[in-house]
């Protein structure tokens, strides 16, 4: 089981962690939402729980709870810029369908 980040994603997160001034890393998870069933959740994490799994990618810690890991195993987190838009892109090999707006997915 593994979660990875591209250099662009790890650079982006590292900059925000430095600006924030503290933090262990970021938490990647899923929640029930949207028209397809599941949505990604990203947030800063200061403390980890005993059951959390921690993956290190280019010096950035990615924390995932066991339930979310079932849906995210093998995912690569990327940070992309397309024209005036920029944001995280989730390359998740487990996804079977995504909604038209790209906000949610199902397995």
C-alpha cells in the first residue's frame, strides 16, 4: 500500500507548511459526498492518531486513516496549473467513475 506525490505537489505542500510555521504534514482522506459517492479531503495535520498510516514523499508526510486507505491505495497526488487555474489532481487507480464536475468519484 502506498500513496505518492509528484515533485510539484510536494513542493507546493512544503511551501504552505513553511508559511504556516508548523505541522506534521497533510491528511488525505475521503468522505461521502457529491453525485458519484466519494470526495477527496485534504487538510493540514499537526498530530497523528495511532491508527493512521504515514507515507513520506519528497520530505512531505502524507497521513491517511485506515478507512480512506482502502479507497486511496496507489494514489498519486499531483499539483497542476492549467491556464489561470491551479490545484491538486488525484491520480487514483481505484476510481471506476467520476462525476462530470470532477468533484466526486466511486470505486
